[in-house]
C-alpha cells in the first residue's frame, strides 16, 4: 500500500519488488495480483483509498477476455484483517493454516494443515477436491484434537473451502480468509507445502498415493528437528503444549 500511495502503478511495484528482493520468491508478485488485492479488498473504506491511488479510477478491474475466469467467490467470509492479533504472535496454540497441494494436471489433490505455533502437520488424503470432500476430511482431522488446538484456520479463497460455515459448525473452528493471490499471508503453509513437495514432486498423481504413504511423510516431518523450534520437533512441541494447557 505504501507504493500505491506514492502513485506507483501495480506494474511498477511488481517489477521493483523483483529488484529489491531478488532471492525472496514470496515477494515476487504479478501486477494482476496487486490489482486483485485492491479490487477484491473486503474492507470498503480501505478499498476506496487504494482505488483512489490508481491512475485510472475504475470501480471494477477491466481485464482481457482471455484473462477472465469463471468462478464464484466465497460467500460470507471473515477476512484475515479481522483475525485476532494473538494469531500473529504464535504464542498461543490452536491456530492453523490450510491448503491443497495439486496433483498432475490438477486432477487430484491432498490436503495440508499446519499449526502455527508447534508446526505440527497433517497431510490428508482426499476423495475429491470439491468443497464437501475437503470439509469432511479436514473436520475429521480436527475433531480428533484436544480443544486447545481448535481455535482458527486461515485459508486462501479457493472454492474447496466454500462450505466454511458448515466446517465451523462441525469443528467450532473459525475460518479466516487471506486476500487473493497473497501466499505470504499463509507463510507457514507455503513453507510446509514446499517440504512436502520434496517427497511428492509436481506431476504426482495423488490418486495413486495411499493414506499410508502420506502418513509416513507426515511422521517424518513431525519428527524432524526444526530451527524455529530451537531444534525440538513439531511432535515434541505439540506434546509439550498439550501437557501444559490441558
């Protein structure tokens, strides 16, 4: 937003970020990503301020026909802007980030869930990548956890989370949605997915990967010492939190 207020165009910002952060891929975004952030911003007053910074004051983003995608926005969602401040501190357990890792030709997928404080990770086999399958698979994982670990889930605006209200009813976990095309807002999930990709590279057909294979990788990640945990493992951090808070 700082550069928009300086009247930089989204293209100028996108190109400049690559110069300023040549090795940090999380800071490499396209100009369309920046436009999406402005035009789909959930806070109306801030959206108006950002639109005013653009050189052309269109109320809607005008894109070429080949760039248009048919999609239905998530309904009645709560923005990450309204997420409790305690989530950012990582001092309180129970706040999660979720995502899908897509398989070959986007025909299959697995679900990933990672807890922000302990980095405990779950890898979920999915019957399908539709909203019902994802909701049921994630709810099954969460409903086996102690209550101390069931506070919030931060997700992107993918259609697989369209049944977020039912998910919250089933699990008592509030879902918060990141801004479109903003992977840095779910950095723990993005990092975890990259670790999982070491085992399942792009092009993997997840329909041929068994739940047992996924559990093996999940266990390897949860039993791996992590620098961010002072070289304790996520499983150890998880167990310690359970012991202290239950």
